[in-house]
């Protein structure tokens, strides 16, 4: 057998060329006149994908949300998401760095378009990621820290609910849609389901349309009962978000929504949600006050469910009364 000897310099040169070739081969994309190199896909949903990208000159990292639009309605919805980002300026709501629309969707001719949203990149990931890590380690948040984190989330959502002239509702609040900064501050993302909060339903067709949109865009284990079965004559308002926040606070305590196990078993989430079958783990280390505030938010009847301002007052009272002095979570 003939042996082949390669000098160290030759090997390093070859490896250098290979690495440079891989870097140069990476796909690039232009957003608002600036070129970004696509590094990897970091998330995928039903309507979009999110890529990690870097500025070709500064090497700054960003998240690029790419929404594929199959119809004019899809494109209008994606462009509305851009407008919500521009309109909702709050430190705990994800800001938009830049955006672009490529092409024009036409369902009749099977032509798609792509809407691009360039967003800040948060290496720590989402609240869902944090809860998964903590569940593995069996390290839940302390009650005080959970309340403080939840309070900041509520402040951002309340800002949406207070927008003039028409309040907005997020309509898909869940741990997956809350990013965390390096110092554990929450940032709400994904405004794709955001819409006018107050809706007056007067016909069966209006009810069916809202129900279909909710089934498409509101995550099933965080969806409020009034959006599973929309009545022909009803009033829907921002308290849809209060239900979702109740599920989110439950997950912050016990790692999952109270209806995740129902979904995982293959049972009907709709029946569980509408049946008001809320249960707390028998080994819960959280206070009765925490259980009560979650139960209050998960009031099935939207007409008597509390408004977010009432919840925020209750959370503040709980923080004022707590004897725990922890200011940072175990990380």
C-alpha cells in the first residue's frame, strides 16, 4: 500500500480553502438594501421560518422571519404584522429592524411571495426553552421571580390592550412567544395573530370566520374557550389574552400549560377547556394566592373574566406581601 504524506502547511491551506469555500457558499439575502448571510434555520412554524443571519460587514447577528404568502390575504396579513411592530413601541415587545416584500402573491396563478422581517436575535431563546431546561433539572422559578417576570409580560400586553383608538389583542400568548434577554427580561414576539381586541359577532358566518382564524393562529393549549366555539351573537374583547396569560403563568410554575397533558394524551382540549377542569399538581410548592390568581384568569366565561389591569393589581399585591427576597433566578 502506497503511503501519502501531506505537509502540515499544505493541510492547513487545504482546510482554509475548504472553510472559506463553505462560508462563501452560504446563502445571502438582501433586506432593505443591506446584505445578510444566512447561517442556519433556528425555528419553523406553520406560516413562517426563522433564520439566524449576520450582517456581512459587521457580523452582527439577527433573526430573520420569512413568511411565505400563497394569496393576497396572506400577504396583507404579513404586511399588517410589520405595521404592528412599527406601531407597538415598548421595551418588552420585539422591535423590527427592517422589512421587505419579495414578489406579489396570486393564488389564481399559484404564485407565492415572501415577506421578510429582520428582528433582534436573543441567544438565550424563549421562555419555553428556559422552562424545558428547568423541567429537566427540576428547578422551577421561585414564586417571587415568577411573579416579577410575569408582571413584565403583563405590562407589555396591557400596553397592547390600551392602544388608541382601537385596543389590540395578541391572541397567541404562550412561553414559545416570549423571548428572554441575557438578564432574564421578557420580550413578546410573533405579532402574526395580533388583531383588534374588541369584536362584536352578529351572524353565524362571522362566528365561523373567527373560529376558523383562531383554530389556525391561536395555539390550542393556550386558546380561550370562547374561541373554540364562537357564538353567533357575542362580544369578544381583550380578555382572550387574560386566559392565555393564565395558562402561561401556570406553565411558569409547572413547566406546561394545564391543557398540554390533555393534548399529549390525545383527548379533546376543547372539552377540557370548556369543562373548566383546572387541576394543580398535588406536590405544588406555590402558594394558595398563586393558585387563586391563575384560577381567576382561567374563568371560562369571558363576560366575568377579569381584565388585565385587575390581574396586575393582584400580582402587585402578592409581590408586596411576599417575604422572599430573591432577585435573580437560578441559571
